[in-house]
C-alpha cells in the first residue's frame, strides 16, 4: 500500500511552493517593474514542480521495491 502520509506531504509542500511562486510571479509581472522578482517567481514555480516530481518518484520506487520483495 502506498504511504498516504508521504503522498499528502508531497501534495501540500508542492502546492504551497507553487502558490507562493505564482504570487511572486504575478507581483513581479504586474505589480513591480523589477524583472528579478518575476524571475524568482518562475524559479519558485519550477522548483515546486521538481519537488513534486521527485517526491512522486520516491513514492513509486518505494512501492515497486515493496512489491518486488514479496
């Protein structure tokens, strides 16, 4: 059985980072003249996607290892 706590943690952390990245991006794009703030927002969004994908990879690989050992 997939570890539900790990999936929930990945979902919450990835969603929180994505939300923060979207807010920073929108502030930088519309509310500020600084291109650096926009770039930080884009980087945060990209980082949240990477965090989510790596977490899913770890959960899937753990599940495959559990099924292989049985």
